[in-house]
C-alpha cells in the first residue's frame, strides 16, 4: 500500500499530540464535598499528581480539560455543574469521584442528584466514600490511557 | 441525554435577586465555583471599584438532606450520614451524635474509661488534621503555596494513624453509640508516639513560614476584625470567638468524655482579626497534641464498649460461642436499638466551634428528629457584617479565616 507523505506524517503527529495531551490533563478547580479534600490530597507531597502532569488545577473552565466531580451534587448545584461543563473547551473529560457523584451514594433522598451522569457524560467512575487518593490517580491514569489509545483527543480526532 | 430533574430549574442563581441594582454599584457573583470560597459558597457582591459595599452569602449549594435522611435510618445507621456533615472533622460529628444518644439512653456514666480516652485521642487528632486543611487552603488563597505542602504532609501522618484505628482515611465511623467500633490495633501506641515525636518539628516549621512573615501579616492583620460584642451577638464559637478575646470552649465549660481530667489551655487573642484567628488555631493544634499525649499516657487495657447487649452488639468471639450473644447481635443489627422517648441537646467543641445535636426520640428504633447546630453556619454569618468597606482580596482572607465547611453549613 502506497502511503502518501502527508498521510504518514499526520498519523505520527497525532500520536505525538495524544502523548502530549495525555500528559497534561488539567483539572478544573471545583470542590463539592468530602471528596474535594481527597482531591486536594493528590496534589500534596505523598501522592503528587504532578507526576502525571495534572497538578495544574485551573480555576477557569475555559482552561480546563478534566472535570472531577468531587462529591455529592445537590439539586441546587446541578445547573452550575452543567454550566461549568458546557463552558469547558473540547476535548474534555469527566471523572465522577465517589459514590455520591456516581449514584447518589448513601444519600438517596430529595436533595441529591442520583448520579451526576444524569446531567453530564462521565468517562471514569471512582468507587469509594470517599475514594482514596490512589483511586483518583488511577482514574486519571485511565483517562490518559483513553487519550493515548485513540479515544477523544489528538489533533485528528474530533472532540 | 436525559437532563433529569435539573432541566426545570432556573439556571440563574437565586442570589442575584437579593441585591437591588442601582446606578453606580456593580453586582458580582463570587462562587459557587470559586477556588477560595472553600466549597460551594456563593457571595453576591455589590462593589464600587475594588471595594465591597454589600456582601450577601448565598448558601444551600450542598444541601444534602442529612437531617431528614437520619430520620429514616436506625439509630446506629444514622451515624454514617451524620459523619459526612463536617467532612474535615468526621470524628467530631460521630462523637457528638454518639454522646447525645448515650445521654438519651442514660448510659453516659457507663462508657468504659478506655473508650473515652481513645475518643479524646481521635477527636483531638481530627482537630489537628482539620486545622491542617484550613491552614493549607487559607495559605493558597493568599498566595502562600508552600504552607499547603507542609500542612498536608502533617495531615497524611495523622490520617495514617486514624486509618490504622478506624479502617478508613476520612469517614471511619469509629466512635459508636456505647463505645467504639473496635479496640486499637497492635502497635498503635508506637504509631502515636512517632506522630507525637514528629509534631513539634512540623509545628515549628508552620510557625516559621507564616507567623512572622511580613507579607502574611500585611494581608491578615486588621482584616475582618470582629469585636467581642459582635462575636457574641452573631453567635460565633470556636477559634473565631476566642480570637476576639472570649475564652469560651465547650471542653472547659461543659466537659464531656472526661475532658475535665486533662490539663490544657484555651488559647485566646484580643485583636479579633484574621491574624488573631490564625494564631489561635496554631496554638490550639499544640494544645490538642498536649491532650493526646496525656490521654495516651493515661490509657490502660480494658473494655471499649458498654457491657449491654441491648445497645452495643456483643464481641465477635462471644457470638461464636454463645447462643444468647448471637441472638442479641442479630436483634441489634436487624432491628436496631430502641431509645427511650425524650429530647436532649449535646454540644462538643469541634474544630470550628460549638457543634451541637438536638436529638428527639419517640421511643422507636429510628430518631424522630436530629437537629444540628453547625458552628460553620453561625461563623459564616459574620461575613456579612465584616465584609463591607473592604477590598475583594480581603474578602478571600475573611472567608478563609472563618473556616466554613459547607457540608456542615448546608447539611
């Protein structure tokens, strides 16, 4: 099979782009509840998320790639989470951290949205109440793997 | 994709209607997603240039319905949801709730001494861990990033000790009605000793980084000053009250869990500003460690739960050997315990101030009502009073120095 110069070159560049992208998944600074404290712990010395290139927590959704829904999403907070997700630029990823964000957890009541996936699409769910920081690091690893192995991201793929 | 129940809700925050817009002032919404609001606080600000004319905190973005959920759970199960209120100090919540229910059951005097001492150790360690998170995040808000790493390193050390005892880093549910979930594991005293040995060095470092730092002092001294009269009128408790010169500490005023047996000081300052609150909390961490040391030295072997099978399930070893113990265990787990009718208020000194539970029982196996007095909610009220006339940058200092936790404010 004959490979045109452009084709060959672009395919390689996409790999490089994916590698770069997967090494700089910047999370959004959005703490909701208990899990937010564990989310802070991963930036601290013992866990050090900087090893994965994700220590740059951005306060503005425009600059963030990853939304970590860290904790229970109250009915009042739901629209805000949705709006923040919409404000993030493509490609973007979502980690649902902990039982409450994933399914409502132990709060099966009037106040809590039963799973944040009812309002935004979720890529990785982390179990636990709250999950250990290791769990969150693993979730970021899974997002990185997804990007490297041809999921959303790269310069050829559409978001 | 289904948008669910949220689609019908107004997207505009309700707080925007709180302030009337006139010609000059600009209305700015700060939060609920803002890195320095320490959670999901929204503050509607009326600003002129950089200075705040009016600040209206808008809460409820983390309303979890914990009090209502507790009414649908057994007395013992309710503790799991209650522990998730003040998530910086989970053990304080469970301790206060357990004390309240024990008061209703009339077993306050029958809690074994060892259980009380371990409860004190756990509660004081959680206070230090909570203050670590407070100082780390407060530092980040003001641009002092390095303090965060020191604080979280110390917090990890404390959490390791807590995890060894309770089995979980954050919500161990270790303190139970009638005693504790389990005795301390082997080697725990050594773990505590290692922490006690490391602590003074860490504390010196924390003080060295910030206490005499001129930038830190410039940012915090005379910012957010609360006078003693205001502090009392607004119902402030904890470090926020003691920084204004009023030495009210529930551990001294209404001792519980044997706090009257320990020697410790109640640190106070008279300035009432953000710096005073900062120093009071640092002093408090040292006093907490003093209490932990005393409790650790006083600890003797003994039972860790009340010897009453109607309240606490019998130990596992007994269940394997005794039919009666098995029946009691089955009854306590499947039916829950029954608490005589009545109502009770129990307060403890949580890292943020007076945490109280008003618990009502109708004699059933579930609480009739669990009402919380969250210290953060009352402390947060001060913000409306102290914010006007200050810069927006100082508002960040004020929020940080009041140390609100929104799990507790919104419940």
